[in-house]
C-alpha cells in the first residue's frame, strides 16, 4: 500500500466560507412550495364543493319535478271533484233534490211568524236587502309563479 501523504506532515486547517444567501434562497423555495401546495388544496376544496352543489341541485330538481306532478294530479282531482255531474250525484246521495219551480220566490219575500198578532195567518213582508260582503272576483292563474301583485290580492288568504 502506498501512502500519498506522509502522516507526520500537518495540514493547515481549511474552513469553508458561509454563504449568507443560502438561507434566503431556502426560505424563498419553501414559500414557493407552500404557495403551490396551498393552491392545489384550494382547487381541491373548490372542486369537491362544486360536486356537492351539483348533487344537491340534482336532488332539488327531482323534488321539483315530483312536486309539479303532485300539483297537476291535485288540480285534476279538484276539477273532477267540482264537476257539476259529481256534485249532483253527491247531493242526491245526501238526499237532496233539484229545486222545483214552486220553490222559487221571484219577489224575495219572507214569512214573518214571530209577530205577536192573534191571527193564525202569517203575514208576508218584503225582504230587506241584506248587507253582504263585497264580491271579490277570483281568477285562477295559469301557474303559481306568474302571479302579479294585483292577482295575488284577489285570491283568498287560505289559498295563497
């Protein structure tokens, strides 16, 4: 084995110079890496939030469609329940009969039986015009979403 450096010779101590900019470069590299990683995390969060909103929108569309079908079915049931033929059939089942011509009073007179007269015959007095509530016109809109403020006032409170 050959020795290249004699063992009895002492070398001078060699020291390396410290680079003052290395810490600055490492800090800048760390900052850039954290910014890039933060951007990826933010993009992932936005992506999954968009997926979640898409699923919620799809569920809400299904609910809207089923409610529209229910509304159409209920409107059809209401129209069939309010048809004149069905109302007449229900009235006959309750024992009602159509009005006879003798039951109509064209003069709208009432019989006053509460008078204290001794006479057994009832007196006929003309009916006073009754105070009635003002007539409100009710119009059914084509769809509930097309109500104007004026039409909304015409529909009774129980149907709003």
